[in-house]
């Protein structure tokens, strides 16, 4: 019976000692490893925040440039209309110039596409004349 107790007691004590040592090692060592992981995580978060700020800045400056472009276009249109009013020799010429300015302002009408006259689907093979060798014939394409 003493031998049976010893057989169970030694592995149990070794297991308890291993758990205690493992717990102490886990408590003392994680201070080094997570700090590097935490630093990497902070670095990635900082780079992501920087990227987001760059994206926001890019789109803000793009919006400002588009607004400036729209204003410049409007100023050119106004300048051309003023020039047409001031420099046109007669009323007919002035009306034609102003009409051409306003015609360019709107989108151009799109042409209507006509459906093809031949409604046969495209072939994935070359057509051949009757009684002519097909592409899989061993003499196809050879000169006689």
C-alpha cells in the first residue's frame, strides 16, 4: 500500500510543482513579450491614423481644386459672354455667339445606336465552302 501511495504521490507533487513554477514564470516573463507586441500594435495604429489623415487631406484638397476649377470655368464662360455682347457687330452675330456658348454648357445629345441588321450570333469557327477541307483536316492550309 505504501508503494501504491508513493506511485501516486510523486507524480501528483511533480504536477503541482510544475503548475506553480509555470504560473510564476508566466507572471514574471510576460512583461517583456507583450510590450514588444504592444509597441507593434501602437505603431500599426499610428500608421493607420496617419494614412486616414492623408486620405482625408487628399479628398479635401481635391474638393477645393474641383471647386476652383468650376469657378474658373464659370469665369471663362462669363468672360466669353461679355466679349460676345461687347464685340459683336450686330444682334444676329451676338445671338449666334451666345447660343454657341450655351450649347456647349449642356451635355451633348447622344446618338442612338441602331441594332445590327444581321441577328446571327458570332461563330467561334471559320466558315468554309462546301466540299472544302475543314480546319481539322490534315491537309488544311497546305498548298498542293
